[in-house]
């Protein structure tokens, strides 16, 4: 007999040591699947092969497939897909135009495009408030740039009128000109 603290043989059914005359018992090895019988006729050319049980039969080539899970069937080959009648926000172009006019007022036209930038930006903000557009940030940018250019234009006009009214035009031009002869 053995000591209870010694390791036991895991392959014995009760965990005790086998007797010397007993053969060891091992689990049965898995058996390979049975081979199909010889002499089975192959499927003829063009015939659909047999499907294993549990799988649906595939449709024949060229036959329309049934839609799955409620999806609409695909359009036939060569047909154009359907287009939506409109898009969700029809007045998004107002915000874009407001920003474009604001930038153009800085670069090119000044006062003549700054006023339309503010007006179109105001209309774009109203469209955003009504839920007809979703680009309020562009409209805000156009309005801010438009007001900055309007303010700078008015300030420039006031300074030029003041200088012309005081009669110091030549002195003003000499002090702020880059081609001064001093």
C-alpha cells in the first residue's frame, strides 16, 4: 500500500494505485467519421449539389434572391439607384455665403461685401433657429467678420475726413507714408 500523501494515478477510476496484475484503463480514442460508400454517382453537370441538412437551398443562378430581414431587394443590373427627393437642410448655403462674403470683404471689396455678409448671416441664423439649417457657426463667422470690416471702414472714413477737414493732409501723408523724404 502507499502513503496517503503520495501522488495518485489520475487514470485509475478510484484514484488508488492499480494492482500489479490489472491493466491500465485509458479513455477511448475518438473514432473517425464513416467514409461515404464507394460507387455513389456524381452529380450531373449543371445540377445543384445536395445541401447538408439544416441549410436552405441556394437560389439558381440569375434568380432574384429573397430579401432577408426586411431589406429591400437590390435593383436589377443596369438600373440606376433611387435618389432622395430632397436633403434635410435646404438653407445651409446661407451660412456658407455669409462666411464667403465676410472673407471677401477683408480681402477684396471691404464695405460693399461686408453689409451683405451681415444680412445673409442674419437670415442664416434665423434658418438655424427654425430648424431649416444646421450651420450656425458659419453664419456667426460671416456676421462677425462683416461687422469688423464695417467698423474698420467707418473708422478709416472718419480719420480721413478729420485729416482733410483740418487741412493737414500733406503733413499726414509725410508722417505716415512709406516713401517719406526725411
